[in-house]
């Protein structure tokens, strides 16, 4: 079983290279940067209007867990700035976020199509964009659930500490944090499974998208952890890029996240390939290469 897993992983990585995943990941990362910062501006503005300091601190702590340090410096300024003027920018920032997020989805969907060796134009122009726009609110539902867990997680944790028996307090705290991380992982798997399921022409069965979602989630978390350590202890983007260091660090992080998602799609395609004849596969891939040239 482990040998088969290794074979599928190796083939998925090689297929991602052959299908131009590096270029697709660059395009997805660019759209991701354009959507991330306006989205953070909207979130911090809404939080500032709520006047709930505990909620703001919990959200800030959550950003510290998932964003690179340089990016977090920019987010910190969003929390500290005067949002009186930013309220008028909420709608425009929301529109920019939606359109940039749809571009992110379109880039990923292009990678999914190549993973299954489907020809360009399998979906029409308008249908493809309708699916990309539709994926945005669908994926927001589990993400909002995870956000609510983060917001109220520290309050629940403090309640458990106050009401738990002193002898079991440490175990209760450890168990609760383990549950929070497990829910975060499951939420990530659910979001990626939805993207794989609806973002691939010829909608894939749920059973066929879970392996890649699991692989992408694990790779995503490990990449974020290792990249955070690298940026904190070894790299200093501000020396080279100056004031652009936060944007560059975020771009690199989103590039690695996009690569994880694309490799997950290739992994699904290796385990559950679309039943097609060999001639169809070769003709579709040759046509794709000719269009790229």
C-alpha cells in the first residue's frame, strides 16, 4: 500500500510538472494576492465597527497562525489604522476581492482540466466563469464556520479552564486544542473537496476528490509551517524588496499553496483517472500544447 502511494505521489508530481503547474500556480498566486489584501481590509473594517476587542484579538491571533510574518505586519497596520475612511472603501474592496478570487478559481480550474487531460473548451466561456463565481460563496460557508470556531474558541477554552477540575485541567486544554486543529484540518479538506468536485469538468464523485484534498491539506499546513520558520529565522525580504517585502512574501506563500492544490488534483487524477481512450488522451494533450505555443 505504501509503495502504491509513493508511486501515485511521484506520478502526480511529474504530471504536475508536465502540465505546466508551475505557471498556473504563478497566475493563481497573483490573483490570490489581489484578493487577499482587500478581503483583509474588509474583515478588519467590519471588526473595528463591532467594537468587540476580544473578537478582534482572536481574529488577529488566527491571522498569526496562517499568514507569513511579513504579511502579518501589514495586517497589523489594518487593525491599528483609523477605519473611518475605510468604511467607504468596503464595497469597492469587496468587488475587487470577488473578481480576483474568481481569477484564482479560474487558474485552479485550468490546472484541474489539465490534470485529467481534458481539452480546452470543455466548458463554455460563460459557464466556466459562472462556476468560478459560484465556488466563492460555496467555499465561504465552511470557512465562516472555522472562523466562528476561532472567534469563540478562546472564550470556550477559558470557560473550560475555569470549570475543569484542577487535576484534569491540562488534559482538557490539550484535548480542546486538538479538537480545534482537527476541525481546522477537516474544514480545509472540505473546502478543497468542494473545489475539486465542482471545479472539474464532468463533476467528480466525492469519493474521488477526498484523497487529493487530504494530500493538499497536509502539504498546505506543512508548507505554511516551514515557510513561516524560514521567513522568521533565515530570510529577510525587506533587505531586497523594501516596502514590497510583505507582498512578495505573500505571493511566494500563495504560490506554494496553489502548487499544493494542483498536485492534489493530479493525485486524484492518478488514483481515479477519467475513463478515456489512449488516443483521446494523446490528441487532447497535443492540442493543448499547440494552443499554448
